[in-house]
C-alpha cells in the first residue's frame, strides 16, 4: 500500500519538477502532436562532482583494473565515488576490467538503465528515475593502447514506457587474441555530457548523466573453426522446413541461438548459463542455397538449405530458418554481408534434382459471356454477408463462444439480404452487363462443341504434355541447386531413394519433386475495361486457367499456384461462325503460351522457400 502511494507521489512530484533536485520540468511542445513535453537536466551537484573529482591516474596503464574472466552477469555501478580519469574524449567516471584471461571468442553485452542521483527521492521510486548514462566501451591491448571504441547507438524505445528496460545496449564481440584485447573500460564522453536537445526515453535531455547504473552480460563461445568471420544472434525455428511453416505463434517456441561463420562452416550455438556450445555444424561444402527476407518492420530471417550433414544416415536436404537476425555489433558484418560470405562458398550444380511433370485432364469449368443475373445477385448477396460478418473472422481460430457464433450467423444473413436486394434493384434499373440470353446460348452451344472437338480435356492435356517436352531442354538453377523437369508417368515412380553421388560430385535422386498441371477453367468473357457497346458486337476473349501443384517427395510439402492466359478479343459473330475453327486454333495457340507459363511458374515454386 505504502509503495503504491509513494509511486503516485513520485509521478506528481515528477510533473511539478522537484524530483531529482528539481532537474525535470514540463514545457510547451514546439509543434508536433503533443501540447507539452518533459525536459530533464543533470543536477548541478553531479556536474560539479565530476569537475572536482581527483584523477586517479595519469596513464591508462595505471587504471584500477578488476578481473573479468568468466561468463555471467555483472552489475556496473558508476557513481560519484567511482574513479575519474581524463580520457581522449574528456573527463569521466569509469569502471575498468582486465579481460586477458577470458576465453575467446566471447560476447559481451553492456546495458545502461535509468537511475537517480544520490539522496534523490527517486531512489525509492524507480518510475521517477530520469538520469541516463550514455556509455562508451574502450578495448585496450596489453600495451594499453586503444584498439577498439564502441559508442552507444540510438536509445531503445522500450524505456519510454518501462522504467526497468535498458536505455542503451552496446554489444561487443571479442575474437582477438588476449594480447590484442586485454583490458576493457566503461566510460562516457564529453560530447554525451554536453549534448542538448536529444530525446531519450520520451524526455528531452539537456546533457547526459556522469553517473549511471549498468549491467554487463558476459557469454563465452565454444568455437574451434577460426577465423571468426561473423557472429549473429537470432532465433532458430528447428521444426520448420519452409517459411510457410512459421505461424503467428511460432516465435514463442523458436530457440535462441548464435550463428557463427567460421573458416569452413556455419555453426548454430545454443546458450546455457552464459556459455554457448555448438548445436549444429553446417559445412560450407553442404550449403546449396541462402536467402533472406523480412516478416515485419524489424523481424528479418535467414534461410539456409543444405545437403545431408555429417553423421546423418542419408544426404537428405535440410533447411534451417533463423529470424530476428541482426548484427551483434554496430561495426560487425550485416545480415547481407554474412549472406554474401555464405553464398561465396556455394558452387553451381552442387545438388541435382529431378522434377517429374504430368498433365491431368481434369474437368474444366466452362464460362461463357460472364455470370448471368441470378449469379450476379448471388455473388452480391454472398459479398454483403461476408462484409457484414467480417469481424467474426476470429471464429476461425476458435476464439468465439456459441453465442458469438449465433450473432455472426445473424450478421451474415442480414448482410446477404441487403446485398441481394441491392443487386436486384440495380439489375432492374440498369441494363445487364452480360450478354443477351440468345447470344449466350448460341455461344455456349458453339464453344461446347468446339471444346469437344479441339479443347476437350484429353486433347488439352495431350497438347500441354507435348509442349512441355518440346526443345530446348529446360534446366532450372537456383544457386547450388539444379533441376531437370521431365515428363513421367507417376504410376511408375518408386519411393524417394537416398542421394547418389555422380561423377561430377553432385548429389542426385531418381525423382525429387512431382508437378501436376490441370486445366481448371475455359472462358469466353467480355474484354476487360472495354466499353460495353452492343452486346452482339462486344468483343470477347478466350481464357484458359491452369492450376499447378508441386510436391516435394521427401518432405511431403506441397505448393500450389495458378497461371492464366487470354487470347486477343473477337466478336461473338467471329467466335460462332459455322465454318470457323477460331476456338480450336486459338486454344492451340494458348496451349503453347500456357506451357511456357507453366514451366516458369513451376520453377518459381521449386525455388521458393
């Protein structure tokens, strides 16, 4: 109870500007969406404490170094009683550590948190703490020469609403020999202390604090594949084989990991009690493809495809997906640079795959002249119902009670009635956009006859099958993968066999993928976007739609896509002339174009992960 009252009192004191010795005040905002903004100044006594603090030493070699050799978390409190030294970038309180005994490589992450000055009321009210120490890391060699300087980047957003969240985070990778990285110094700079107007944690700062509260997380890595080329943190989706396998909740089960690019392999390290050990080692010689992508504004992922790994019974392809991948250090390799390092080790034709094609006759839907009045009214009713019940989409994930389901059904019914009535009124007031019934029936009869003669399901399947094997021979390539599509009778396919190594050293299998193409729709519809004109002379296009299913025979994953082709437009008279073979000739032309579209779509489905 008393703590709650103190917190409320702290907010009130903060608003009137007396917390931390009167260092915080509210001022009218200079434009923007806010009327007021909070300004914070470093208390004069803290600035004076740094100015009058005696310098501990005259040389970096004489700083009071503490031993830091093991993994774990370390609290770093830099107060007015800390030693002071005039560095190249100005005078600062500091903390210094001897790290020569730390095993390499190692990962250090230093975080700075909001704090309060000595004797301040904010000491007992964490929510009111407004002092921020902007750290800089110095890495010294055994001769006490500065070898590396790591400055704080942009402040983190979480501290605006969470007082316990870090304000700055400085990641550091130690891969050098102890002689080249023997000492570590935590300090701040003159520029930070004097910087005016920067917004940090939602507060306009007039100078950063000379004191602060920090924590250092030290993690060591078991790594035996030098040199260390890149070190990237991320999350590993161990059970995912394709990007589509990752759902909204998959991030909750992903495993934290470090990706280490060494001299000959990519290692996936898992951490436990501050120590990272190899979980999976992927030799560069086994990697056949790398790719990156992005799910949201910040969540980036890395996709790695490999052959079988050492110790596995068969050389079955495996896929590794990591997300939240970002450089460990601001100056370290980016995700794109790490990808380039991996891609540079991939050789063409590292793995050869076979894709077996077949064309299924199917039962194409015949659509002539566009939907009639009943169909249009029905479509409008369904659209109206779906729109009215749109908020009920949550019911698909089981988030609805029976009462909610009932109300959703009522919403859909009401929307359908309104949509149907509106469409019926429009039909009665306006001329139908479709064709007259007589013309539609004549077209239907003519096209149905032509379909039986020239574009029947068997004839179209035979045409596409012939076009798919017509020279030149198709070869698909995707980094280290090469695939040869062939026409094959699926009934003769044996189960997937282990990879065999050919004379060129590439891996191959009898059949890795099956691809099925089916004509699903044949249509003769008015030209899109053209003036309606007279229904008797309105130009129509012949359209063919094909559905493609590509199946990975080893994982069972299936990918589907659809390709469409439409002809140049012709009038109904031209399409229905008694002595005209326009439909069959146009369908033959469409068959050739569809074969090309099918091959291209199949290649995209094969390459997509």
